[in-house]
C-alpha cells in the first residue's frame, strides 16, 4: 500500500507533494501494522540483502556479512572482521536501511553480532542479533542466532519480539557447498496479548566455487504467507583487488549489481538494486579486517 502511495506521489510534479509523500508513507505504514494483527509480520530486509549475504555458500568468498544469511558461515571465520551497509531504498529517505556486523573467532567457536535499523522518525524497525557458529568436522558447519526485533510507530507506541534462527552448511566437495537455514521455527510474538508474530522462513541453497575467483550460487526461500522466492547470483574477482557481483530475486523482480575494491584491510562496495516499477536503490558496503588470520598468528608463535 505505501509503495502505491509513493508511486502516485512521485508522478505528480507539484512541489507541495513532497510533504504529502512523507505523511502518506507514515499513515500507510501505521495502517499496515494495525491491520496485520492476524498475520505474520514481514521481515524487513535490505533490497540487496542477498548481495550482502552472498558468500554464505562459499568457503573462499565469505565475509563478515555472510552470517546474516546462514550463521554456520561463522565457523570459517579466522580473524576479527566487521562491516557496515547502508541503502536508500527507491531513493527515498524514509525507506533507508542500515546494517552493522562484527565476527569474532575464539577457541570455543566463533561469534557474530548484527544490528539493523530501517525507517524514519515516525516509523522504524530495529534488529539486534547474537550468533554462534562452529565446525563439527570438515564437512559440516552449524550455527545459531538469537534476535531482538522491535517496531515503533509515532503516536501508537512500540512492540518487540524475541526469536532465533539456525543454519547448517554442508561442504559436499572442495568446490560445492549446500546449506539449510530456518528463521523463527517456533514463532516470536509481539507482546503477550498480541496475535501478530514474526514469520517462519526456511531457505535452502547451494554454491559452486569454480575457483578462488568465481562463485555462483542460488537459493530457494519460502516466507510464511509469501510466494516462493529464488535468489541467484554470481561473483567474479576481476583482479586481486577488484570484484564484481550481480544477481536477481524473483519474488520482487529485483535485480542488483555491485563493484568492490580492496584497499589494504578495507573493502568498499558500491551497489545498486533495480525494481521495474519503483526504481533504483543505491547502497554502500564497507568491510574491514581488524586482525591477521588466526592461522597466521599461530604460525608466528
């Protein structure tokens, strides 16, 4: 509903409609919350969510954001790494999305922390998650994450829910990996007296690393009360310090691409998503390594 209001206002050339866009979005979002009490609350993800979590089905193409797609990827983390992502969905400030992650290896398994913010003053959603990943053997990695999810609507108060998600990665061969991820398997309700809850989501996918330069992956995702979504994409390292990614999500007809440049311990990705009716979503991804790999540190001892 709020996308329809935004689209109609965008096609009106009167400057006085700029304020109407903001107010209409606020009212539409409030209406969505009020009238969806009996349904599962849709999880808010970045338009390029598959882009930033793309390395989940690889071994040499993972980064600190990979665990947001599957927590089992934390098992392969070898250094303290972090990342920040921001996007302006459909070029609208009110639909801005921000993410921050950090991955921490330990001798007892590896940990990850995720924080997210979506929206603006009148309506916003915040997320926080603590994840853990560990290798069972050379072929199987597992992970789990506990989440806090909150919604705030100006004039209507706020609500929060707590849930968890689990992931498994199978290293079938040296080049082929597969995974299963389940989000909110037992349901997380907003408050004791509310019928509204977060949805159940399951995802299955695979990744094929033809080399340390090329990764192709795809996943099937089914969210409660939503159509099946297929995410597919490729990543290619054009040069040791330059990579490119491109992909598509079928449920939203959204395509995306990005270019990443490595500068010492920092990687900078410029991304762009495109929706046929709603337009472009620009994004910026920053990844940084805080320490040397654990195996390198051990070799120097």
